[in-house]
C-alpha cells in the first residue's frame, strides 16, 4: 500500500479534554494522534449527513416545501 500524505493540525482544546486524551493514550500505550484521528473521522462522518440534510431542507424550504424543513429539524435533533 502506498503511503498516504498527511498534514499536522493544531487545535486549542479545553484542558479537561486534553487531559482525558492524554490519560486515554497513556492507558492504551498509544500516541495522542491515535485517539484524535478516529475521533475526528467519526465526527466528520456524523456531520456530513447533517449538513446534507440541512442543505436539502433549505432548498426545499426555498421552493415552498416547509414540511421538508421540519423533517430535517426533527431528524437532526434525534441524531445528536
């Protein structure tokens, strides 16, 4: 398998979150990136459908279909 290009990202996170990641990484004997990478991927995988539903609902609402907007609001609130 060919190596995947990567890029280092830096983010300011609340101290309790940073401590939790550090503790988990130490317990699993893994680097912090090993924890953050799948967590970021999972968040993006969850956010993409929400974003798509929102865009679709706004388009439907713009076309006068208010019920589609209400469906999106209810659907998004149950997936949180």
